[in-house]
C-alpha cells in the first residue's frame, strides 16, 4: 500500500522514503507511545502534521526488513528523539525554572500550621489552634545579581541545546554520507568482483591452452581474494553505519538505505573575517562564565548590606489551656501581626569565604572560555586548510578515474575492431584488467570525495551554516512526498 503525505519545510519525509516489511511487531504500540505527537490537529485533512508523518514512518519501520529514508527525514527523527537533545532541552527547562525561582522571592510565600496540645503547669508555648503567615523579600543588594546570573544560565542552556542539536545533525549527516558511500562502494566492488572472477576463468583457459603460466593465475586469484575481503569488510561497515543511523533516529534496528538524491551539494565555506566568531558551545561557556561572575558579585555584597522582608502572621489560640491561671487578662484568642523585617549582616566569615569561592569559580570559567575559543579557532583554521588539500585530492582522484575510463573505452574499441596496441593484440584478459582498474579508481574517488564532504560538514557546523545546508536539502524536494510501504512479494 502507499501512504501519500504532504510535507512542509524545513524538514520532512522525502518522497523517496520507502520501506518494505513482512508484518508489524507486537511492540509497535509501546514504541509509538515514546514518539512525539502532533501538537494541534490540521484543518486540512490532506495536510498532516510533521509528527504524524514521522509516526507513520516509525510505524512502518517497526516491522521492516528494509527501509529507505532521506537525509532530512533521519535528521528530523534524530532531533526529536536523540538523548543528547532531550537532555539539553531538560537543562533549558531547569534553567528557566531557576530564573523564575530567583524572581519569585518577591512574591509572598504563604504557610500555615498548628501547635495545639495539652499543657500542665506554666505554659511552655502558645496554644495555637492554627496560624497563617506570609513572608516575601522586599530588598536585597545581591538578589538582582542572582537574577542576572539565572538569566545568563538560561542563555547558556539555550546555547548548549543548540550545540547538542548541531552535534546530532553533524553525526547524522556524516553517518548518512558514510552509509551512502559504502552502498556505492558495494555496487562497485560487486562489479569488480565479477570482473576478477571472469579474469580467473580467462587465465585458467589460457593456462589450459598453454598460453599462460601459473604465476598469472595466482595473481588473478589473489586479486579476487582481496576484493572478496573488501566485500566482507564493507558489509560490516554498512551494518554498523545503518545500525548507528537507526539508533540516532530512535528507530528500531533495520537495514536502512540512503537516498543519494536527498544529499544536497556541498562546497567548502570560504573563510571570512566577518563570519561566526564562536560556536554554540563557546557561547554557552561565555554565558556560563557570566552567570558565575554575577553570582560572585552577589555573594560579595552580602556583608554590611541591609536585607528587608515583608512579614504578616495570624494565629488563633485555644481556650482550654491554663493560660488564664498565669495570665488573668488573657481574653482575646485572635492575634495578628504585619510589619517589615530588616536584617543587617555585620560579620559572617562563612559568607565571606563563599564570596571568595564564587569569584574563583568565575575566573576559572572565564579562563576556560579563552582556552576553548583558542582551540576552536585553531581547529577551524586546520579544517579550512585540510578542506583545500582534500579538494585537490578529490580532483586528482576524479582525473585518475576518468583516465581509467578512457583507457577502458579505447581498449573496448580495439577489441571490437580487432586492432592491436603496439603490435600486440588486445585480449579479453586485458579487458578484465582494465575494468578492474577502472573500478579501483572509482573506489578511490568515492573515498576521496567522502573525506572532502566530511570535512566540509565539519566546517559548516563550525561556521554556523549546517542547519542552512540541511534546510536547503529539504527545500530542494518541494511538494507532496510519499512514504511507500511494500511487501517483499511485490
């Protein structure tokens, strides 16, 4: 059956996302309960929310043996379910609550209680049936610093969330490209293995005809064995990359395959002096250092600064204790008080030591920012130089592959026309060797291209352009997209 879903930007299930399955697993309901739900129903039945589309993808994947997902679909699933992002989001929620906590000290806190009990002899306390009291802060020199610290902490948490999202996006993109490269290598190795097997057969026939020696047969068999070893290693690599990609997206283990057309073009970002100065991780460290500096300011202003609080209290006393025996004028069982309480800390070594500790923490955080920024700038510069070198290597590998293809075309033309090369006739053995060489050059090109694109993705993240690149992949596939689910018999 086919499920046709309309996809809005920025991220969506690609029209090339396909999956085939045998039957759903029994744990489909419990898995779907962990996935995000749509926040609001759509007024247009043909416009399904993104969360519902992802649920359709995940539901099909739960019983799939083979699944094909676009790059943007995997990125969107990973951002919704990856533990790194969810942890960072929880930290943002915590920082937002801490900011509210620092402000809410000015809101009166209401508390009630009771101290009712029997007493004998001279009263030892107030026989309170119940009491209500409120207390709130009116003025504190340090509280504004603590509020600024909490606000900076929220900024740091937001930057950390952005950094976590970019880490997941980078990991997904590189893993997706690695899996795509491995699948292309598999097709090339399968073809090369066929050529090598054909070469062994040709050499064996030539040996039987007395035209070749056993040394050439051993060489051809060794080439076949090497290709077979590469196929085994590549199968392990594909399984590892597909499993890692599925875990990043929060999907059950499945044989994921890529959609090469969903990968947008990459180019090496040009270094500019007006580019992004800091990464989100460094911005988070800067905000964290600012928060610690504000805490240090607040702690240093504790001594010799008045603290003013607003206090109210009401109590209802009991009438069956022996208060009248000792207080004959005790006739009013209601008591209320309202006023302002002012405290002036004069000498407090504990808070003085705490202020020194807070200042040391602030200095430590600021120096960590300097060190992290230096490492970041040095690493980005190295990546820019590496990208230039890898670009040249990729161009060289492309030329080598083109030369091998041209040599193969010339050889095939000579075989068809019966011409010779320098007096020696071209043989099927020469054809297979040329085909093997062309496939090897193609494999070299795939490796060089992957290394270049991996470096370019790293640079995109450090320049703050990774999300724009992923959005360009989503925008390059406009219109309605389809998620097709097919049975293996089709």
